[in-house]
C-alpha cells in the first residue's frame, strides 16, 4: 500500500501550503452549491451532496498519482446514480438511500478491479463524440426534468412525463418562484461565461433575495432543515440479487468516472509535465467511491470545473482536496442553518445552469465540421440519453459508435497505385520513380489496402482485387499488394488472402506482397501463407518489390519507342546503346536531342537539372535528356549512328572514344564489354 501514498505528495514543497489553502476556499465556494444541486438530481437530501466532499476527497488524495484532480459529486454520475437506483427503489422511499450506498460500493469495487487489472487504457476506447453527446444528453435531461422546479410545478415519472406535466400546468406556475428561478438561472449562466463562480453567485443572490423580500412568506418553498453534524458510517446490506441487478448501472458509472477523471488527470499532467499512473488513479477513485458510499454519500467523480478552478487559484497538490473536506466539515458542524434559507427554485436554477454548461455546442459544431457521421453519433447519444435515460442512451450511443467503426473497417480506403502503366500521382514517391524500373509494363498492378484484414472486410478485399484486375485494359501478369497499412490478419482474413493468392495462381498471375512488416510476415507464416505466396514474393518495401520483378523492367528500345520521337530528333547514348545491343542492362535511358525536342519535354514538366559545368539536362521516370554529351551534339552523333528496331543509337566507335576520354573504372569495363561483343559478331 505504501507505494500508493508516495505519488501525489512526493516532493511536496511546503511553500505551496498557503496557495493550496486559498485554492481550497475558492473550490469549496464552487462545490457547495453544485453539491446541493447534485444531491437533488440523485433524489437524496441536499446534505448528502456535501457528505460526498468529506471522506472521499481525503481518501483520493492519499492514493492518487495526480496532483491536480479535485473530486466530488458530479452531474454525469449523479444522473447515472439516480437512473440506476430507480431499478430497485423509488426516490425518497425507505430503501432508496441503501440502494444508492450499495450502488456506490459496487462502483468503487469495479474501479479498484479495473486498476488492479490495468484497465486504464479503456479510457481511450470511449470516443470523444460519444462522450460529448452523452454529457450533452445528461445536460438536456437535467434541464427538461428540473425546469418545472423553476415554477414550483410538481412532476414525476419519466422525462417525457415530466415535460408533458410541465407544459400542461404552465398556467398554474407560481410567479414569485418563477421570477426567482429565472433570476438565479441568468446570474449563474452569465457569470459562468465570464469565468466567474456562477453557481456561487447565483446561490448568494438567492439567499439575499430570500432575506430581503421574505420569499418564504410569498409561498416560495425553501430547502428542508439540514441536520448539523457529520454523517454516520453505514454498511449497505449486501444482497447478491440486488448487486446483480445494479451491476450494469455500476459498470456504466465506473466507465464514465474512468473516462472523465483520466481525461482531466492526463490534461493536467501534460500541462505540468508530471508523471501519472492511470491504474493507480482508478484504484484511488474506487477507494474514494467506497468511502463516500459508506458515509451517506453517493458516487463521486473527477470534476473538470473544480479542477480548473483549483488550478487557476494556484492549487498545486492534493492538499486542495484535503483542505476542502475540512472546510465543508466545519460548515456541516456549525453553519447548516444558513442552508435552510436557500429556495428550492434556486437549486433547480443551478441544476438547469449545469445542464446548459454540459451541452457543449462549440464542440458539437466542430465535430460536425470535421466528421458528420461522428456528429450524428454524438447527437444520437444526446437524444437517447435525454429521452430514454442515461443507461439506455449510453448503450445506444456506444453501439452506434461500434457500428460506425465496423463500417469503416468493413469498407477501408483502398487505392490503385499502378495499372496499365499509369502511376497515381501520390504514389510516385512510394514507388521511387527516379529510374526506368519505375516505368512498369502494362501488366503490373499495384493495389493498396488501407487497413487490417479481418472477418468484416475479407470478402470486400477479394472483390476489390478482382474488380481492379477486371478493369485493367491490358492483360495482367502481376499483382503487387501494398500491405503497409495491413497491421494484422485474423483467421477469416487469412482465408480471404489465401483465396485471392490461389485464384491468381490459377490465372497465371504472379502475386507479390510488399511493405510486409516483420510482425505481418510472422502472421503470414502462422497461417501457412508464406509457403503459398512464396518467400521470394514477400518484400519489406514497395520499391524493393518493384525493382526485383523481372516484368517490371522496360527495355531501352521499348522506352524510346514510347516517346514516339522523329528519327532525326534524337540519338540514344551510353548505357542505353549497350542494353539495346544486349551487352548489359542500364538503369536509365540517356538521349541527346535537338532544341525543339528538349523544349517540348521541358514544357511537359520534366525536371531540369543544372550540373557544375553549367550543362542542363531533363530527367523524368528513367529518362535523361540533354542537348550534348562530352561536347558531342546531335548532329555530330548522328554521323555514325545506327538504327535498331526503329531506335537511333550512337555509333560504337564514338561510344568507345568518349568512354576512353572519361577513363573511369566503369567506362573501362564497358569498353571491354564492347570489344567482347564485336569479337562475337565476327
């Protein structure tokens, strides 16, 4: 256990003590009205919201690795608690508090288990749109269910029942209550937008109006008397049947706590470059929830607003949570009479303001701008939570998110990098289009599949390759699969890959896999696909796969013929001549051309290079075009040129003479090859 205690207070500097205390005062001022409102959401006496801020923050402070997260009652979890507890007991019934205590203990145990099992990573699996929509739905539900409290209209039943009752009883609204509620609501919202403690200012305004205008005498309902003193310890009755019934609700609460709290913890840790441990923090949150539930509270969560308030006020450690708990304990002991002066409509207004704050319109607009389908999921979450309830709504939203994810996996993006000799513009860098190996014959197809190959997209993968081959104009001799994005393959995906490989073999089409990572190669071997495809047909890079394909090399003669140049406008020089004669291969085709031809290719966008001696040449996909070579221009080279298969090549005597002048090792080797060739021709 000792390793947990060290984290949040390790290296604590006592000079922060004063700042932490002052920050705790500000946080407490914000927490009190919010906690009272959250207790009303749950359906418990208002003081239980304050009980959540007693033992739970202290326990959390002792066990967490975070120095900045402030915890307490929270709007999202309060709505979940009320929804979950309603499955076993009605609000304000004798057993309601016991059910909520059991629900809180279960939530705490689930969080502890998540931490021990190192499930902190699960926080990353809840998408931002789902969380945004969920919180907006909670906010909308709070507004719809508590707007009646602004008018002193009693309501009960489902959300829709409460809305219907409110609308039908509008003429019976209590006008002094409505005036007070609207005033507090406006003050709270406007102050909050100006970065002021809106809930606190709204509560102070309500107290002042209550005293000055004797609102109680005007028929405005006040909070019932809050008992002074500390909460007593209560152990909920453990019933396996009740625990099983509440488990799904507890799990939903734990997931929301995990997602929201870890998001705040990570944000503050990034800001201050501090180490954290997600799993320790889950354990700390679990212990805090158990502590709250055993002391007449309910589920607690990391609070983004209170954490931000503490940070802005200068708080730098978990002493903020501890000081806040002490201050609230003093209020419960000596100042509970003040709470009875708070009108119920003021709490309803604060709850509605909290609901407005939870609906992040800016975030929803941003999601809409960037990804409309995910925005639809966020709106689905909001609507489902608001109208059907928190548990049902979050399940529908998560299901919708999973369906969308499966849709993407089912139809991952793909692309034809090469077909019929045409290279996709964006693929040139991947293929290394700098020499003639990049000028592939028409029968080569390069297909990119942008995703893992799983059961949901295996059939799609096969159909796409079949379609790509069918749409080729020239007979296909080789298919290269760019597997750079294929991070994994499951059993069904392997069956699909086997099917396409076997089909291509039957059709006498070579199948090659490129960009196969070491991990992917192990997966291929485990599914016995390496033997089927052939180790010689599996490459770690796409360039290597292209370069090593025999069919991927066009001859010099073919490359020059494709240019369709008049015979008088060019001469093939250097290695191209040797390849045309079958002496040796060459990487590039070099040509000396006339000015008109040079300008033509330059206009087409061929890249121009200027050498150290000022000589200019054009380069494009394995071609190098120049106006002269070794001071031999086109006219001089054409004097001794010869024609082979309709292609004009420089004479061998000129080639030997210029090679001798260059005198490099490779030039001497070429001269030897030419001499050998000539002897064979005798």
